[in-house]
C-alpha cells in the first residue's frame, strides 16, 4: 500500500488534526511543509485551482483537499491495522 502524503503547514489546525488521526492509528505518512518546499506549494496550488489549501492529502494517488474528520476516517480505513 502506498504511503499517504500530507501537504500542510505547522500552524494549520486541520493539519494537526490529520496528523493526530494518523498517529493514533499508527499510519505511516509523509508530511511535506509547503512553507519550506516551494515545489510542494506549487503542487498544492495545481491540485486546488491556484489556492494553497492545506491539508492536501494524496492517498492512493488521489488528492483530497482538507477532508472533514469523518471523511478522513473513511479514507484511512484500508490503512488501519485490524489489531487497533
């Protein structure tokens, strides 16, 4: 299964929430800070019609922009260990 990529910032509350969900379920993911990586910021803007919306997640090669808590829970189901 491909790793989740999360484009975000350190100050974004929704990014903190998504990280907490991933950490709770022990899901491996890559966090890319768009304030420190200009190419990542451009990618986020391409995905979001010119807007720097975070978190922007790539799950299974599909982008998701700022999913709600319930949407995030649904998206990560294949990544959750049956032991949790």
